[in-house]
C-alpha cells in the first residue's frame, strides 16, 4: 500500500516532536488510502483513564478495561466518517504502555474499510464523549494528494479532507 511509508514518516515525525507526554493532550495520526482508513492514537493514561499508574484496585482495573474496549471495539463512536462512504470499523488493538519516568500511555490502532473511497469530505471526532480528560486532540491526516492537521479542542471537532 502506498500510504504506509508516508504514514510511518508522519508517525516518526510526531514522536520526535518532543511533546509526547502532556496530560490532557492526545495525538491521532490518520492515513486514508482509497476505501481504507487507519488511525494510531496515543495519550497519557491520565487523559483516558483518570490516573496514570498501573491499575491496582478492582475499580481501576475495570476503568482501564472499559476504556481499552472502547478504543478496540467502538472506534466508530470516536471517528465519525461520512455516512455515504459506508465504513465499518474492524476490531482494533489498544494497550497501556509504560514510558520512561514511570508514565503510562494508552495506545490504540483503529482501521476501517468502506464501501466507497474516502476521496473528500470530513471526519468528525468525538473522543470527549468517552474520554473527557482529553482537552486537546492533535490530529495529523494524510491521504492521496493531501496532508492536513489540526488541534481539536476537547477531543470534539471536525477536519475536512481531500484534494
């Protein structure tokens, strides 16, 4: 697939930006190619779970499990794509990763295949519905013939895409 090298470069650029772990801030790298969309999400655990340490209590474990399940199985509630494209999200991957200094981050991969190509339109973001701790969602979006990005306040907003 042609977008993979560009997507990897975008991810590498985002990681090297030096602002990787900032509470209240999440990052979402999105790549579109034809009828497919792939997204990589990263956030300090505090912004998603409400705490940043390894879950210890039954309540913390339940909170972490529920948040990861939303990211794995309910991506279509977080990334709202044009209805006429007929997109269906596949179950993704989500995990809590330990970072330097004892920080915990939440990482997730999301993927959808659509009945129609995603050539232009808009993506609406609704991360705040499930994760109110996200005060900023920094989005980088690449696709055939375009690249754009935005900082979405509160995890809710829209980006237009296409040539």
